[in-house]
C-alpha cells in the first residue's frame, strides 16, 4: 500500500465512529468473528481499546490484523483503524 493510499484511508477514517471496543475480555474467537464480518461489510473500521483491556492499542491492532489478514492503517491513543479490501465490492 502506498503512502497516498494510506493517507486517504486515514482521512476517511477520521469521521468514522468506533464500531467495536476491546475490554477486559481481550480478543477471543467470537470477537475475531464479529470483526471479520464488520471488515467484510465495511472494509475500513475504527476500533477502541478500553482502559480495562489487558492489551495496549498497538498490540491489539496487530493481533487482529494478523488474524484477519487486514492492515493496520493508524493507531492513535486507544483507537486504531483496520482495512481489508473486499473483492466483492
């Protein structure tokens, strides 16, 4: 992914609300399944890591990205943005 493409995705993610939160339960199978469905439907999603989470935002983003074959676009504070191209769209 080029820098221009990544910048465009960051700009698009600015106005998105966080659709899921990671809390004290961390990242489990059900969470991965729900996030996979969200990425398939939207391609670009913003997520938030709560203070009670055992994982920092960067680690959570990288864990989800590797499990879902997605790319981490941005991590700012406790929020992060994931992207995965949907070939059907």
